[in-house]
């Protein structure tokens, strides 16, 4: 399994989720983490060949779902992938407090990782997108190389905790909630359909029994996000759906996080 987030709280969630999904499948599999850092394009090339690793966790797209075997259970149950918060320079907060609609938000440039699948969602919605590697983007945001770094609801506070020590002017925006239909899936190399079958059955079982949401709620990054985000107080701005397969649209509607 490839993981670029092994050391943080969400990385630990992903590892435990994989462990429980394989256990729930009833099939005797073990897994290890492939730790070399790489951009997304290379990760997908490695996944295709299935030699260095045969499973990766990735934001979905029509291309990825055609190229690989998607386990169509969104790992954050929609709330942590389609709901986006913003990391930005703290001095932008006053401006963002006044943003009320998509047209106003389009004035700001967006940072995204090279080849990330939601880049096209932002560009389709009329944004200027600046691409770089995952870790470089935090420094670029702090230095004003672009305006806003779009992060998943469950990612923003955990990443701010980690990177604000190096970039003290980095802040989580308090005003906006951006939403677009999106899912992060487990993808399996096409050379291993039996692993795909096991993970699909395991993830479906975790959702059906409520264990997937329980696992999410127990994670420190998720608990922090739900406690601090004040979702009901934010100005919500929706981006149009783009490049989503009918199967993923159905999965997003079916596998949902049940807010208490």
C-alpha cells in the first residue's frame, strides 16, 4: 500500500481502516506501507504496474476509475472529501469574511498538488490553479505564491497543526465552506482483482455495521475538525460537479457521514 500520510492522524486512520476492511472481508491478507515520496503521476504509474505496491488511496476521477479498480466506498463518507476548508495567509482573513458567492471566490488563485484529480473541478469552476508537490504547497501558500490551499474538512486543522510551526502566518480560514461532489477511494492495481473484491466487501461491511463512521469519529483529526469548523456558521459556496462517473455520484449519495 502506498501512503503519503503515514505519520499524521489521518494517515493512521487510513492504515487502521485498511486493516479493519481486510479483517471484515474474511480473507487472510496482510499489508505494508510503501514509504518513498513521489508525485501523484508517478504513484499512479506504479499502481498500474502493481509491483512496488498494488493499493493506493486517491481522489477519484473518471480516468482513474477506468484505469484502476476503485473500491467505491468514500473513505471519509463525503464529509471529509467534498467539504473543503481553506489554508491561507492569515492576512487574507478579513477579505474572505466578505466573500459571498462563487464569482467573488473566483478572484483568488488555488493551490493543488500536481495531477490531483480535483484540479479539473476547480478549473472547470473558473479558477486559476497553481500546481506543486503536496508539502511544497504549504510554504507556497504562506509566501503568497497563490492565495488559497483547498483542503478536506478533516485535513485542514491537522495540517495546520503540523505546518504552522514552520509557517506561522498559515491559518485555517474561518468564513467559508466550499463544497463539490467528490470522493476519495481505495484504488487497486488492475492486476489484483481478488484484492479489489476483498476490500470492496470489507469496506461495505464496515459501513453497514457503522464501524467506518465510528473509526472516523475516534480519529483526532476528525474530532478536531468537527469541533472547530463551525460548519453551520460558514458561508457555503458550491462548485459544479465535474468528471464524476454515475457510479461515484451514486456512491456519494449512498455512503454518507451521519451528523449527530
